[in-house]
C-alpha cells in the first residue's frame, strides 16, 4: 500500500467543530482574522517589522486590533504629558507648544509603527494560549480576536473628549 495515499495526520485535514478547540495553527488564524496571512508573514522574524497602519493611526490602530493595554498606556502618557505641560510651563509660547506636540506625536507614531507588529504578536500568542488553556471553542477565538472599528472610533473620540476637558479645566481663564 502506498504511504502517500492518506495524509500522515488525518486530523490536520478535518476542520475543527464549532464547539471544539481549534488546532494551534488554526487558532492563530481565527484569532487574527482576515489579515492572518499578512501578520504571520510579518512575524516570521520575531515580529520586528514596521507597521504603516500603526504609524499613521497610532493608538486607534491598537484599539482596532483590541490591544487595550498598550493603547491605554500610550493614551495615559499623552494625557499626563499634556497636563504636565500646562501645569509646569503655563507661559510656553504657542509655537513652542505646537512644536513639542508635533515631536511627541511623531515619536508616538514611530514607537507604534516600529513595535506594533511585535506587540500584536505577543498579544495574539498570549490570548490564544489563554483560550487554549481553558479549551475554549473555536468561536471564542473569532469573538475575542479580530478587529473592532467601533472600539477604535469610540475610544479615540473618548480620548479626545477627555483631553479637551482636561485642557479646559487646567488652562487659565481667558487663554
């Protein structure tokens, strides 16, 4: 009998049932979603590749990819920086303040663009590992992973509103 007549691992040709945990390679694909091939290609060398969407969209991209912790940390740092700038340097000229804001914005964009794919790889690996540890069914990977435009848009708008309120509260009257 020809050894090539049947796949060596028959389970690798069968799809995972919806109520069963997916195989490891399928789990990552299900978690990431439509762009799985793109990210798996970027992660070949450890995930250290530049992410253009992360560069241009910044924390909104992190929220879109459901990476709430790094997005929250970066947004909190931006909020604290703005507060410190207003409190510590109330007489800073508008041109200096604008230049500082642009430099910080470019730095944040560079940070997310440079490390975003690596952060996303770590996020996916941890989330998939956690789901596998509890033998979560396949639909859990799709639901907890993927993307969310709603979170990206609402999170960004919420941050801008909070930033506006903080600035309004801290700026001297008549400014």
